[in-house]
């Protein structure tokens, strides 16, 4: 979980300076477009962190116990984790697309 949080945080921080392009009012080149951090890809790092978290969750004794007890999907901790991970992945993918769009426009 810490790896995923840290990788996501670094991706957000690398894209944050690019958002200033919306208030960049001169015809000169936007300086942040030259920053190597702005073009760094976090995709593989995030995939590995998500995979590691899923393995960790699948091995956690209380989660495996709850899964064996059955029940509805709403009560299944693995399903809940997958929904959260899918939402986080979607937000970070959208952020990556915004980052790429800004870089292409510069």
C-alpha cells in the first residue's frame, strides 16, 4: 500500500507544475515543459505497486478468512480493494493523459 501511495504521489507532484500552463500568459516557452520530471512515466511502477498490494491482500489472514465465509460481493474485501484500485488507476491514467496533452501542446 505504501509503494502505491508513494508512486501515485510522485506522479501527481510531477504533473502539478504543468497545470500552471493555464495561467501562463506570455509567448515564451513554458519552463516546466523542459523539466525531466514532467515527462517521467510512472505506469510500470504503479502496475508493480498494485500487483504487490493485491498479493499482500490475498495473503492477509483476516481477508482470506472473510472470503471463505462467503457472502455478498459488497462484503468481500478483495472486491472492495479491486474497486478502489481500479478507481485509483483510472484517476492516475487520466492524470497521465492530461500531462501528455499539456506536453504535446507546448
